[in-house]
């Protein structure tokens, strides 16, 4: 079986030989940006949107990516192609690059670009059939006054601390709150409620990442005439929602049936969640960049 090939700075290396320097500031300080991207049936889903978000984040942190957006799109497709993947997951990483042991980004003249294409299964099939049990995490989201939530930085320690809580609780995911106690997002996913046939999701300004799958669900819902509201709410509305579901590149659309020991609705995945999952699946068949060009 051929070795997995990893893209680093314009070259492909076998997985066993793919290495970066211990002086790379992505390792030393989490200085960089990343994207998680999915391919379905030979198309990379909303690749242009993912790459645009990567570059906007890089601009904010004054990181000059040494490829154009068009070149980066081609490199992602190449990575799927050389690994023989028509369905899979891509992790696209741009670090500040090799520097010294200080913080000064000026000491890192050349950013490092890494692309990894592989298979991914975040949740087993029974979670999509039966729904997730989640908790509310004590770890709060980083305030948007401290770090712009539009960024997707390499430093994910805030999310990791919350993920540790879910692991210790024996559940797959957890809801994170803002510093003011409003529902924000989960450790790796965005969150939606269903109330009387309409969708409610936290606004981005509370400290949420503008998820690509989140926006896809908003798009398909509105195309179906389903009202979508972005507003602040607390856990009381989560507990009393008709349905709850999560969205994310790896998670896609997954129902939640229990939160902090409380059943959501009748304790089973709801019909609107199922409908949106079906519509999202249809969307992935034609919305994206072809791997083969």
C-alpha cells in the first residue's frame, strides 16, 4: 500500500518523512492559521470559501502566505489527487515559519505551508441515527474583545480545555458559553436550535467562528423557506428547544438529544434536523471545486 503523501512548502513527502523544524513558530507559539476541509465524490466542498477565510485570517495576523489563493486551491486538490482520495478530509496549515526562541514574527522570514489529506470519521454512525449527549462546559469562550472570532488560529487551547471536560464526562461534545453566560458554540462545532419550525443560532459577534457548514445550513434552510434567526440566548432555551443539532466540517450535521441530563424534545433526532442533513448531503454533490480540475 502506498504511503500517505504530505504537502510541505511545494513538495510531497511520505508521511514518515514529513517534518517541520522545532524552531517553527507554529509549534513554539501556535502562531499561524488553519482550515479543515472536506471532499465529497471528487469535489472539495466550498474550497474557495475555506481558502478565503484562511487568507483573511492570515492578513489579520500579518502573515504573508507565499501562494496566491488560486495556487493554494490547486495545491489542496493536488494533495487529494496524489493520495487517491475522492472523499476525505484535508487539514491546511500555514505557520509563521522558522524563527528563533523569541516572539518577534519578523525573525520568521518564510511561512510554512502544510497540507494533509486523509480519511476522517468524527462520530460513529449511531450518533447520527440516535443523537448526541452533550454537556455545558465550565471553560468559557475567549472573549471577542481579546481575539477576533473570525480567526481560526493554530492555538486551540481554549477548545482543548473544554474538550477535556467532555472527555472526563464521557460525552462526545460540549457547549461553550461566552463570558456573559450566553450560548456561543461547541468545542469544535456550531450549534442550532429548532423552535416551532424555525432555526435559532448564536450570532458570530458573541465569539463564534463563522463556520462554512454553519453558513451552508443557513443557506439551504432559507432556500426552503425556513426562517433562521441569529440572536443571543442562554441554556434555558437549549433545554426547552424542540430540536438541537451541531454543524461542522468534520461533524457535518449531527443531532443532539440530551444536554446536561435533560432530554431535548422527545429525546430522539428531530424531523427538521433530518431534513437539513438530507439537503446538506445533496449540496455536497455539486458545491465545490473538482479535484481532477
